[in-house]
C-alpha cells in the first residue's frame, strides 16, 4: 500500500471499464475448495499490459487447490489466522510499514500521511490497560473493518490520530510462493477513504509489493491494481499498474485477485483477467496477505487528507479472503 504513483519510476496509468458478469452478484458462499481460472499463455512482457482484448487462442484453464480461506463466520482474531498490526522486521529500511513513537509502532504507515491508527480490543495506546476498541464486526458471514473518528477523550491516548481503524495481516501465520490470492468485498468510498488488499514478502523486505486492490475513496468505482519492484543495479523502485472502473464496487460484492505464476502476475476482477506483467526481479520469497482500511494520504490520487466531508464512520465489507496453490498434478496432464 505504498504511494503507487510517486515512488514508482515506471507507472502505467489509465482507466478501463470492467464489465460486471452475473456471477458478481451471487449470494454469500464459502470459498470453493478448487478453482479453474482462465489464464493468459502468450509470452508476457515487463511492461504492464491491459487485457482488454484477448485472443481466445492464448487462453487456457489452470487448476488450483485451496490452501487458505476465511469466510468470516466468526471474529477474525478468534482463531489465530490474523494479526491486527504489522507484525515483523524488515530487510530494507523502507520496509518499515509502521511509524510514530511509543506503542503506535507497527500501527500505521506514517510515510503515506495516513491519519488513522490501527486498533484491536487488546491495544492500549498510551494507556496502562487495553482500551477495548474493536474495529472488526462480523454479521451474517461478512467482516466489516470499521473506521471511525477517534473519540475526543481518547485522542491523546491514541497519539492524536484522527481516526481509529483496523488491519489484518497473515505475516507469521500464512505465506505462499505462487498461486492465486483473492478477496471478495465491497469497496468503501468517501473523502480520505483508502481500502486495500495487498501482499508483501514474508522475509520483511520491500519491495516486492503486490497491490491486488486499492480503492480511491474520492473516486467511487475507481480501483487500482499495481506491482512494485526494485532494480538491483540502481536500487530504484519501479511500479506498474492500472486503474479499473467497477461502477457498483461500493454497493455489490466482487472478487478481486492476483495469480502469481513462475513467469507472470495476472490480475483478475470477478475471475476475469484484466492485466498482467512478467514477474519482475526480486519475487523470490513467499508472500503474506494484508487487508486494511486506511484514512488519509498525502500522495495517493483520489485519497485526500481528512476534512469536514470525511465520513464519521465507514466500513470495508469483506465476504471472504482465500488463497490457492497451482495444482501441479492437473497441470502435468
């Protein structure tokens, strides 16, 4: 969830309207144990490629088996799959996805200009005992990560952040090299609202980073999918990605995913490939998943700083998050 558009030396920008298939509006179901995805097979290139017109001859079906799933039938912190803050160390100084001092360490990314602090029921901030703040609500199989304005009497205890919100990460509990990673969610909108589903290397290094989904809260229906990597010879960060328009993204559940193959990354909306890129250098380690609702940004277009128009309360609704590994037995047949 780095500032995709100012850090990158290479950025492909555009807006593509994605047709919404009927399957996007089906009911809430558990993640299937196996999937068959239609994927591109023609030679990939290093530049981002928008897959607006695909030659049917270049498509093939890839079999996948489920390795991780949370359908959010219970509180996300009740079973040990998720950690409610950034969890680990970093191989690069830039990889410190946390900021501030004292106990807001690992609870926000200050470099982005974020104005929330990630809390959970056991978090105490500057207090001596837990504050009991819970941004995670579960109802009817849907997780809501809720961001709300910080109560005035708790603002100093919470390092003067304007909002409290939530983050969930699988660092230290689940990571995988290659495979398909997917979220089914409604993407919230509003001034300063910045939801994301993304991945980082389990060794703590940065980049690589895969932003499967970022919402531009001030631009309803505008979603971003981006790859970040580092050029070893110059140490410069490269970024490559596209904006996609999904008009009812804030009102209806859709699937957003990325397939990480040995030679390419393919991004999907409702399991339809929408862009791909040759896997850049540095994608060597397993990656873990992160889902969060940030508030405020200094750099990310479509996400402003908090103002009077920012919603007092906003929710990122998530039906499920799942991961799949490529079924090699099926692939060999």
